[in-house]
């Protein structure tokens, strides 16, 4: 099992379930010292170190197959 932090579009649980191919049940999570921001001239977010930042997202445990689907 892999514990992963999800942010951006995968925070939308119906989309996350569709991509993962299973009925995941993520919980709210935060990454201290990070912030999520949109990439310039693109339509997706990235995480950046920020001393006083707090990135909001979801935490989930997935198996190898689910991780492969999410990586893709």
C-alpha cells in the first residue's frame, strides 16, 4: 500500500474514484510548509515550498494498480 497526498483536480472525489478505478474514501489532509499554485500558462497545479504555507488536499492509501492509474 502507498499513502499519497492528492491536490488539484484529484480532490474531486468522483473524479478520483473514476481514475483510481475503485471506491476510495480519502480524508482531508494538509501539507505544512507547502503551497499549491497554478503553473503559469497551464491549467494544472504544483506544490511549492513556502515557509508559512499550508497546502490543502486529500490523503488516501492505494495499492500498486491504483497508484499506476493515478500516475498515468
